[in-house]
């Protein structure tokens, strides 16, 4: 006899085979999964007695079939329309993604993100891709990632590397500014659910740009991209990987604006960037190697 949970497992395996890594669950589905998880942790009953038809049986143990309501039918995870290389240049493919993102229902249906989309900026064929967490107040106003004070700090870092913003590709995990009640200029990091809703886009962006290296700016970006709970202090200073692309985790430029450690954290960020430059085969002068050293 086929059980509802078998249908769920079969559905998830099919999605995994298609390359889907995140599935949107409504609150009803989440509640059922919570109950299943709680049931799995309870001691098994020696000899469970047949339950009455209604109400649901009282006691610590009951089977999946005792649930008074049917399990919700899993909803298929939304899948991005194919954007193939034959559809045009990298710039045209990114433009097509941007058009899809504007009304992307998994993000819009959350009700926790604002309306203005901020997608990406820069060279869609760049060797270096930089990924942040989500747009903030300034980014939402100007429709471009990293344009406020933190954006200026990022521009300074790139200039010290010998790069202009137009030479790299800059994007965010989440394409809309996370909302706050009574929000003005204040911002908040995106939630795991908000990041999961937009992850198909950053995945596809990486596939189109095909960078030689990705820099994850800040802990939220590294969590969204690499699925890690580790902080930047533990993640930085070494290489990671996202679908075959080397990833360097470093502090978010806004952190450098807040820190009181003087040149110490600036040097840490710069050391990460020196590693990026060497991986990309960029020339590094002795002057550059000495930046932010006492």
C-alpha cells in the first residue's frame, strides 16, 4: 500500500534529479513535516491499538495514517525558464533573467520583500563575480547593487586591485530589499526563505557569466551561496567552491565602515583580494602587497 509520505519522497527525489535544490512549502506542509519529525523522536509504542475514527487518538504515539486530515499535495518547485547560450549573448541572457526576476512568484508571494527589483551590474562576461546579500535603501533608490557608502568602499577596493566596476560582475543573492514595518532607510538581512526563493537566479547568473572566481561579501552571502552557518572569520582566508567555481569569502564592505579595528580588518579583506588577484593571474606589485600593513 502506498503511503502519502512515499509520494512525498518520490516527488523530492524527482526534483533532486532535475537539479532543484529548494522546494517552496506552504505553512500547512511545514506543519505536517514538523509533526512527522516530532513523531520520529518519540519512543515506539509496544503494541499500538487501532485508533477511533474521530477524534484523533490521544497518547504519545500514532502512525501516519492516524492523522485526521490528508497530507497536502506537494507543490512543484518553480523552475526558471531555460536561458540557453543560443538565445543570445551573455548580456542578452542576463537581460532575460532580469525580466523573469521582476515578477518571480516564489519571492513575491512571500510578502516580506519590497516591490522594487535590483538585479545586477557590470560585465556579464567578467572573470570576477562579487555577490552580496540583498539591496538596501540606496540600492533600491538607484536600482543598482552596491551604490551606497558600502558600494563606494567596494569601488575603492576594486580600484586598489586595478579594476573598475565595469570590469567585474556584481550581484546579490536576493533581488529585492527585505521589508521592515515602518521602513525608511533601515535595512535588514534576508531570511533563509528569502534567499532560497531567489537562489535559482544567482545560480543561473553564475552559469551565464562563468567567472573564474566568486567573492562572497559577508556572512549572509556566504550562507546563501555555500549553505554554511559558519561566520566570515572562520570562512575567510581559504578557498571554497560553488558548482566548480572557486569562492573566496570576505567581510562585507559595510563591516569595514563600522569596524574600530583600524587597518587590521582592512588588511584581512585585502589579503583575500590578493589571493583573488593571484588566482586570476593579475599582476601584484610590492606596493599592493604592503597595503594596510603597519
